[in-house]
C-alpha cells in the first residue's frame, strides 16, 4: 500500500462519494418502506384480530428467514420472468425494505408491549376506539421506547445497502471494486476508504438518533419502573 | 401512515418506465481492457465500445448496466437485460441457455504465479496446489474439466472478481491464478517484479455477444451486420489497436478526447480512427 496508491484513491474520492449518495438514497427508500410496513405489522401482531395476528407473525418470520442476498436476487430476477423487469435499485429498495420491515415490526412490537396494559384500558375508558387509542396513546409512547432498537436497525441496514452491488446498483462498493479492477494495487486502499466512510456515516446517524432520544425523553417517566 | 405506504409502493412500481428500441447491455465492468470503469467513473472497454458503435450503425439505443459476471446469463434468461457483452467465451453449455453472436475475439488462458515462488506451469498445477479463478469463467471450467475431472487433485479456489484472485495470490494463500490472456497481462503490468506468467494454455477460446435463447427481440442479426460494417470500414482494426497492449491511462485519455465523435456526431468509423491515432500519439 504505497503512498501513490492512496493518492490515487484520494483523487477518486468524488466518484466514491457519488456512489455513497446512491447508498444513502437506497437507505432512505428502504427505511421508509420498512418503517411504514413495520408499524402496520407491529400493530397487527399486538392488537389485530387473531387471523391477522397470525399473518403478521408469518410475515415477520418469512422476511427474517431468507438470506438477504437471496431475497435481493429473487426480487430482482423474479418479476422479469413475468415480463415486468424492475431496475436493480427498485429491487434493492423492495427486498431490503421488506426485510427491514420485518425487523422493525419486531422492534415496534416489543416497544408496544412494553407500554403498560393499563394505558389501553384507560384510553378505552375515556371513549377512544381501539384504533384511536393505538394511534394517539400507545404508538407515541412506543416510538420513544423503540429508539434504541431502531438505531441498531439503522446501523445494520446502512451497511446492507452495499449488497445492492450484486444486482447492478452502481453504489460505493461498485466504485471501490472498479478502482481495484482498473489498478489492482488500489484494491485495499479503496476498501479501507469505504470502511472509513461508513464509520463516519454510522457515527453521524447514531449521534442524530441520540439527540432525538434526548429531546423526546420525559424525565421521571421512563425511570418509574 | 398507510396511505404513505401505498404512495411509496406506487412510486416504486412506476420507475420501470420503458423507451422504444432501447436494449440493455449487461457487463461485468471489471475486466480491462474488455470493460472497466475509468478513473473518472466512465464505462469503457473494447466490448462496450463495440456495442456503442453497432448501436449507432444499426439505429438503436443502448443502456449499459454493470452486473456481476455470474449474474449476467441468469439476467439475460430472465429478460432483465437484452445483451450480454462481457468477454463471454462461446461454450456448448452456455449455448444451451442463450444464443451467441459469431465469434469476435480469440483468447487463450494464462497461468500467473508469484515471481518468487519458483513455480512453472507444470509445478503450479500439480496435485495439492491451490489454483484460483473467477467464478463462472472458462479458466475455472478448464481447471475442473482438464485437471480435477482427470484426477489431478488441485484445489480450485473461486472468487467473485479477478482482482480478488490476484490479491489472494499475492497474499500467498494460493499458488496460481488462471485467467484469460489480456487481463492476465494487465495484472503482470500492474505488479512488476511480483507476478510472473508461468505459461499459456492454448484453449483457443472464441468470445461472443449473447442474447436470450431464440433471440426474441431479433438483436443478433443487427449485431452481425454491425460487426460486418465495422470490419469492412477498418474501424474494427483501429479499435483493436487502441485497446490491446496499451496502458489504461493512455486509453482513457484517448477515449475522453474522441468519444464525442461517437456519441454526439454519431460517426463510429471516425471515432475508431481518432481513438487509435490518439493512443499512438499519447504513447510517444
């Protein structure tokens, strides 16, 4: 790893950063999809009628069981079999988003169940419907409780976006490998650079979540147990 | 919340927009000089330029998609992409699942070893030796068919990309790497004094462009016609002289200087002439 190789990787940093922006776009897409579906399935699993509860746990089991790389390839290659090709990016958002939704559902389920049962009873006693109680009383509390677990999921899926390389998404790992393919001695410096970029991103993301957690904390409430 | 989920799903599904007369070309863009990503992030290489030139000559658009080598044929079969252009050797096994163009290149396999290993082509491929190759390549198939199947118990170690195999060879975990001639020579050039060509295996492999079985979109006749025109006009020879045996930085600089002739002025013949002349000029 001579200095000249590091300098060449440094010169290609704009290309790597451009790749990283694709990872961030992927992250935004898959976290949003996972968040929306995750809440739906968490609520179904905790408060839904029995058949839906069963369906929700089946869903979580399914998408937590299939290896991600396999899920990615299935979503990518599957639809085109029926004449509906989708791009690698779309496939990655859907596959990784569905997978993330299964994990996020479990995070929110745990948080919902951590809210004392009396809260639901009290909300119902005040005349709220079950759905209103979930929306206005239980979910806001559950969100606060789920932040730590959610930060964990964020850190995991951020790195998962590099898997999209396998379905032809031109993201940061693609560019790192390209540098190595063009000039093999650059391989290791390029990989180390990408690792450093992810260290920075994870730090920034988790710090932000830490700030949110602090802002949302209600002194005395969480410590009551 | 639920409405937002529906909106997200709808947006995602709408992204699969299609233009008319546009073919998607899949390539593992990590195999210079046939295809690689330049320092500035452009896709270039012999295969890709041939695809671009034929597209201009035959009046269709192409979009080049980067795909891992062993995913290209599955993607062509699935209809995900239309053309595979990635230095594919025409083999009977592959010809059962896809259709090939006529051969456009002939290559042999090369065996690389570490310069200080003292191995030659015989000792590097003896029983017990670890031989590296890229997954899904004919180099890997050659080791399986001509060594392992014949009872020569070498250990075949497979890698996702060719550079990874070379890294492992340099790290001392394997004894040799088998790969096509041009990329092997490229690797030796990049590690002067560290890698050595142990020998050439005369496999006389022919490369072809590939499309889905039965060629449902009728692409092959157009590729054939395009290759014919390139050969008749001398553009083919110019392209060969530009891409083979030259340092990648030189080719990249020449490509950057000339590519607008192809993409803007849409003149493949003049583009190839420009590329060859510029490479010559820059080498001096």
